[in-house]
């Protein structure tokens, strides 16, 4: 029977809660996020507006729901781009390294180093300088930053598997390098990639909020948690809820996915699981 850690339960609970809120925002929000009500601006949190209203009278709860949806969507697509391109590159680099052609491996890894030299925010600035600020360009920038992360993870894990005996048996059976990579290497590193994806997802949420904060992400009137923080910074002393709620959601989102990633790692890593079981048995015996 699987033993779910506290990290997995708490992180999974937070993640599911925000995912449900994001999905609900597709069909319903308490108020229209584009509805302006100047007479009701700066309303304190209460029964009518659970999180209050902003300087245009817009409902903060509705904007947080849609902003969370946008943050999750951007992060999901960006991490998907990174994994879809980075994992095959990492497997290819490991295969060429273990089969006598180190030139391709060196070129791929030095290319990864080149991308790592540009932080995602700086990369987004470069992209938006050419194509203009938009949510699409933010996705591309964050996605490009995720490619070398997945490439390095998959390459390092694949290099440790290539010398295994069952890989030699697959070679003897006449399987090619590509087939071995996807039939034998990839399934054995999938657990590691899933854990890394949850970590990168939380990093992508921070990146999306940062880009929106400086005006390079989602553009008005589309709500964004980062832009809500930017707009709240000049009003935080007399309307602190404008910053507390979007900032709290970002923190809770990142914390939830980080905790869930730790829980998944503990769940999938046999060494950690065995250590946990051994410790439990020792405590029971004592």
C-alpha cells in the first residue's frame, strides 16, 4: 500500500483547490472581470465582495480566479514546451555520447549552456523587444528557458542507464539507438521527469507573475496576478487587500506544487520509500 507523505497531501490539496478554482472561472465568476464600477471602488472585503474591489471597482476574487487560470495555463504550456523539446534532446545527447559520437553531445550541451546564460526574464525582454509584449511571447520565453533543464535532467539520467545489462540485451536483440531510448531509457527516467515537471511548474508560475509585473506578460484587460501586484504597490497603505490576495495566491500556488513535487519524489523513489518503511518499523519495535 502506498504511503502518502504529508507534503504530498498538503501540496496536492492546495494544487487541486486552485485547479478547481481555475476551471470554474471558465464558466462562472462572481462578477465580470471587465465590469467597471467606479462608485464601488476600494470596497473592503465583505459579504458582497469577499476580497474587496480595486481602484476601478472590479471584484478582486473574480480577477484572482481568472488570473490563476492564466498563470496555470501559461505555466502548463511553457513546461510542456520545455519537456517536449528538452527530453528528446537529452536522450539524443546521451545516446550519441554512449555510442562513440561525442561531438553532437558537446554541441547540444553547449547550446543548453548558452540558453542558461539568459534568465527567462531577460529572454522575455529580448523577445518582446522584437515581437511586442504578449502572453504568447511570455509562454515562448518561459518554454525556451525550460528546454535545457529537461535536456540536462534526461541526459544525466539516461547516461546512468545506458551501461545496464538489459540495455546490452536490447542491443543484442537488434534494437536501434532510438528505439532503445524510447522503449527502455525513457520509461525508467519518467519518474524523475515528473518530479522535475512539478518543480518547473512552480518556477514557471513565478516567471509568469514576474513578466506580468513588469508589463511583458498578459496584457489588459486580461487579469494577471503579477500585474495586479504591480497596480497595488502604490495603494497598499490604504487598500492592502489589493496586494494581499494576489500575492497570497502566488505563494500558495508555488508552495502547493513544490510540496506536491516533494511528495511525488518520496512516493516514486524506492530508496526513500524503503527508508521511510524501515524507520517506521524501527519505531514500532522500540
